[in-house]
């Protein structure tokens, strides 16, 4: 006989209140948009907006010294992420889309260039 105080639990992972799977992707997407809006930059970072010649110049400047450079985004897509590997301890620097990414790339060329 079933105990009256036993709660029924769902065996569906990530189930919502109605037993249907929750929409974690859309919720995470909305949270990312909210964070960007709160920071004052509604648009996400996009490497497509950077000058390709400046990206190439940064690659040449860093790799000329035998280092590696990595281009990416923060997890929420709210900022550019540039990592330098080989210059001591690897590190990643972050630049918001509201800042001038081309100016940042020029700085890399100045720091690591000839």
C-alpha cells in the first residue's frame, strides 16, 4: 500500500514544474542578454568587426617570438578574449565590445612587435 505522505518525483532530468524538460538554453541566453544590457553593451562581441589586417599583425608579432595567441569570447559572449601562451605564465585578457578592439590589437603589436 502506498504511503500518503510520499511525494511523487519526476525521473525526467531538468524537468520543469509541469514535468516537461526545462528550456535551459533559452534561459541562459536571456541571462547573457541581461548581463550585457546591465553593462551597457547590448551587442555581443564579434570578431567579424575587427580589422583582419590588425588581427594578422597581432598573430605575426606574437608568433615571431615563438609564442601562441588565442582568440575567443567570454562564456556569455559579452567580451573578446585574447590569450597569449609562451610568455611566462599563459594569460587571457578581456575586452568589451564597447571598447575599440582594433586599438587593443595595435597594443599587442606594439608590445610584441620588433
